[in-house]
C-alpha cells in the first residue's frame, strides 16, 4: 500500500518495475471469485482483453 504522507514528506523511494498486469488481474479474479462464490453463490468475473 502506498503511504501518501511519507511520499509527500520525501521519506519514500519509488522505482519502476515491469509487471504482468493481465496476470495480476487474473490472480485477483481467481481469489475474489472463490470468495464471492463461497459467500453468495454468485459469480465474479473481470474481462481482460489481450494486448495487440
């Protein structure tokens, strides 16, 4: 989690890093889908379009 107050005070360093965003979204969907299904018997999906 990003602590904005530390960022404003200059007490935090940020750096760029490559990330597999579709993979992260798929993992979030997998975790949340099982929780939603378990609690409410409804489905949870996040449509992700592949990059060209």
